[in-house]
């Protein structure tokens, strides 16, 4: 005959211990967990794009989705250029004020 199932108390204790270890891992490694979550979200988005591309003759949504992605990339590049320009300007102003104080 098969062995009897484990008691409910042991199952509850084992589940609570596993959850506690998982929470502890997330607290000790927040960057790794965030990277893993970002990778999962990106993979999900890519899977959605593949699904939409495969069903493009039926849905005709592949082009607008791709266009939105291209606009988002262009916006990111524009924001990066603005940030770099602001950093350069700030560094120039800081250097000029430092020279004025040093004199």
C-alpha cells in the first residue's frame, strides 16, 4: 500500500519556511530579482509581438505596434540627448563657479 500522506501541520510548516526563504532571498538580492522580472516582462512583450506578427493578416495590428515601438525608442534617444546636454551644461556651470570661488 502507498505511504500515508504527511500531516497537515508539516505541510504548513514546510510551506511557511519556503515562503520565508523566498522573501529573504528577494530582500538580499533586490537587483537580481528586478533584473529577472524585467527579463520576464521583456520576454512577454516579445512573445506578444510574435503572436501579433503571426496573426497580422487577420488583425492588421503589427504595423501600428511596431511604429509605436519605434516612436518609443526615438523618444528614449531624445531624452538621453537632453539629459547629456543638461549634464554637460551643469558641469560647465559648476566648473565656472568653482573657478570663481577659487580666485
